[in-house]
């Protein structure tokens, strides 16, 4: 279905659009069939069977959703045929149109570089993220311990995202997975009060002052919400362009913690205001 039709279906249903993405043959279609409860998406054993995106509206526990099943994304070096390129474009479009992305990973292979690239696409789009490690039931105890520690290390840069060890074929862990989807969607689309955001900014600055720049302190004055999906916080002040990246990360983590955001990245935009008295001072000097 065309993407505008998918968007309309989600709006009518009143629930989030969820992009289900991953490498070929990791079990995306099987997961969707498990969630929907019927064979709505064809799933074969051959890698990359699904070629185009398929929109699947469904209801679970009284809540409405629209799942987008995407074709498996291959490494760029292998994307030679036009149909493969089309599949990659569709997957990226699905991420852009979604509010939440479920990245499905094959537990037997762990978190590969290709998986990391897909997660990067989700982060660049600013979408909420849930990680599903599928086929977990097929691993023995030693494999599970090894893969669990490897996953924990490699996913450090997306520590905000919940991860679930599941079996799409048998349904193990799928209920908890959707709980995290609900939580991520709520965080991504949440309304944030201006007064509260400014109070939190004052608290953050009180606990850890911005650094000096050429002997002058970068001043942060107030904050307000600048967008949703992902949530954007706009901070106004003086010389904000000189705020170092490490302090920006501190503010981001502070807000995520205080606002109890789960499963969504948070973006902070900095704006420097012109000093309203600067022109008056220059005028007075000229008169003298």
C-alpha cells in the first residue's frame, strides 16, 4: 500500500506505526504474524523473501497499531539489482514514517555491523527504538551467556532502548516486547511542560555549571519543547554555540533521566539570544 494510505490507516486506528526492520531471514514476518495472530505476511525460509513493505493494522489488548513489514536490508556491496535497491529505499521510508522501530536481530549471529547500521538509520531519523533478539530459544546456555555479554557491550550507544530475547515462532517474550513499544511510543510523543523543562534546566546548571569560554560563562536561561517523535528540547541562552559536546551529553542524559523517557532518543537544540541592551550601550557611547 502507498505510504500516505498507511499513514491514514494509522491515524484512523489511532495508534502508532511500527517499522519492523532487520537483515534478511531474521524473522520479521514471523514476528508480525505472531503479533497479528494470523498468516497476514508470507514468510518463507529463503533469505529476503519479502521484497516490498506491507502495512498490517491490528489490535492488541484494546490498543490499535499498524505494523510495517519491510524487506530485509542487505549490505550495500550486495545491493546490485534494482529490486534490492528498492527494498532498501522502502525500509528507510518505513523508518521515516514510523513512530517506533523494532530492529530484529538473529540471536545466533549476534549484533552484526549490518545491524548496527540499521540502528544508525533509526537514530538518524530520531525514532523510538526497541531491539528484539529473535531465535533465542535455539541457543544453548553457553551461547546465550556469550551473546548476551556481546550484545550488552555493542549496544552501549543505544542504552536507552529496551531489548527483548524472544522466539517469534513460539511467542516467547513477545508480550513484553509490545509493552516496551507502548512505552517508547508514549515517551516519543509526550507533551513537555515549558515551566518544568526550565526548572530542570536550572537544576542541571546548579549541579554542574557550563564551562567558561574565554573567561566568560556560557549562560543557559530557559527551555521549551520544540518537537515530538523524537522529543526536542530547545534551550535558549548566551554563547550557547560554545557549549562543548560533553556538556550537551550531560544535559541530554539529565533530561532523559528526570523525564523518565524510555526507548526514545532526545534531541537538544541550542539558541543564542541577542543582548537587547547591546545597541543601547553603543548609542550612549557615541553620544558622549
